[in-house]
C-alpha cells in the first residue's frame, strides 16, 4: 500500500475534468472519484471516507479485487499513467476503520416489511444493505458455512483476507441484517415458502455452472474445475476443514484458461508447493499496450500479468486442448482409478477483425504436443444458471436464452448479480444489488 504522502501526491494529479469518465462511465457504482481524490490530496481523510461510502458499501473489497475500471477511463490514461484510484480507495477505507468512522447505520425507521435474500455473495450482501437501510427487515440465506460467496470461497486469501469479510459481517449484523448460514434454499427450506413468508425475495445465487472441457480423458482423476481447488484451499485456511481436498505439493500443475480465476489457481498451486505450474489459453496473446479494439475509455484489451504469474508460471497462448492422457494408478487415487499424466494440445492461428478482435481460429498442422500434468484445473469461466436449479424451479423463474434469470416484479421476486446478468465483476454485482426497485 502506498504511504499517505505518496497518495496525496498521486491524487493531486486528478484533473478538474469537465466530464469525469472515471465517475460517469468507468465505475459501475458511480463513485465520486474526483471529489474523494481532492479530499485525499488535501489530507481530509474523513471527508474522503464520507464521499467514498456515499456510493460504495464495501470499499474494502473493491479496493483489493476490482480491476479498477475507473483507472481505465481516467483522462490521464490518454497520454500517461492513470491516477491510482484503487490504492487511494484502499487507504481511505482502512484509515476509516482505524479511526472508528465505520459504524453500523441502522435505518431511522422500520417500514414493517421483510425480505429474504438468497445468497450471501457480493450481490446478495449489497441488496441486503440497500433494503435494510430503507427500513426492511432482511434475512440472508446462505448454503455455505459462512457468508461472502465468491469473496470468501473463490478469491484466494492472499488477495482478500477473510478477516475483512468477518469484520464487515459484524457491522451488517449490528445494522439488523440476519444471516441463516448452512441453509440451502430449495433443500433445507423451499424458495416458494420464502416467497409466501416475506414481502419480497431477492435471488442472488451467482452463476453456479462452470464451463467444463468435455474432451477424451475427462473422467481421469486429477482434473478439477477451478473453484473446487480454490474453495477447498480457502476452507482449509479458514479452519472449516482440516486439510485441503486437492493438494498440489510436488506435482506438475496445468491451468487451462487465461483469466483471473486461472491466475488464482496459479498462485494457490505455487503456495501449496507445486513442482511446476503452467497456464495455457486458446486465445491469442494480448498486446502489451491497449489494443485498437478497445480505445479509451473502454476497458483495454491488453496483456495483464498478475503477482501470481510473477511468482513462477509458464504462460502459453494459442493452444487448443485435444485430450487428457491417463497414466498409472497413484496410491492417493484409490483402487483402479487412473490419473491424468499429460494433456495433448495443438497450436492454433486466429483470424482478426480490422480493429484487432480475434474472430475464429484454425489448427496449425503438425503442431501437436503433450504437456505433462499431474493436476489440471479448468478455469474457463461460467455458463449461467441450470434450469433445474431448485430455486429457479420452485420460484418458476423465466430465463433468457443464455440462462440468466428474469425478475418477476408482479410477485416481488428480484434477481440480481451474476445470476441476472451472466458472470461479471464483483463491482458490477454490488451495483446490481443496489438497484433493487423497492422502497
């Protein structure tokens, strides 16, 4: 984290833009970026916190894991480095906690209505805060042992310490929000019963269906969806379980998928003591600087290297996975269970649009090879909400062709976050939760 003097110097670079794109275009929450930057530059941290918390309910999360859309649309980014908004936000919220400015904000009056929120991830927590501050009695139902959703179980501890989630939970409970954990809606309690018992139901179940890779050999042991690996490690590190269910120690690890989740698998495998870690991606290698397909102020298409990559990871692009190849039975696999020992891949070439967007690919002849792997993690994104999901079925919710859930205002059922929009960023899920059209 930058020091206070460095941050004052950094935020003083913020200009008096006639049109602050960071605020009106970049930030889904509409954070008052120029105003809070000015307050930091003047050393008025309390005002900076008041401005930040006016729109952002969880800046301790976004300042650590948001990709900073605001910085991508900073006017300074046209000809030099953007203002470090995220670093400023992180220091503002931590100074606010240190100074005792972050206190529970229960509603001034109760409105006599109650709401059930299904899912305690970013969108569900955001919706719960929004409704509670409008006077609703709110109960959040979460199937896991603790709240946070992706914040707790998907994002590694080295990126977001779970004590931060616990710290915020204490504040939410002091505001009057109730949490029912270890309670799976659709199984332990029916979604339709919640609808009858409450004046409104908010569905915030994320996108539980991860994209799989159905190629020959998928049944071999040692091939896992990324969140199986990440969730197990997080549960182990927070003492929910005694040992990580998937251990990469001493193994050759291959991550298929080049996004943030893949990067998180890389960092986690390294911390577990993997012998080697490689990450492959079917897409072409992005350009080192902003690509022509995403001119300012769009989020730039460009190469991003995370701290996990810098810790020791071989990265390769333009590789299509063809089949998993099995090897000997290992003692930890159980009798008769053959394990993956390598992945056959093939180099591909892409065709691009005039503005540089990859359009379609074709295989390059005679480029097949095998990559050694004792563990394979599939980090290729999420496909939406299955139609047979109990919450969807019991509430009779409609879905779009891409399986996103559709709100039913006539019955006071509202869908927010990834389950309503498709997999996206935490900051967009937070913004969706705040948009509940209920007074």
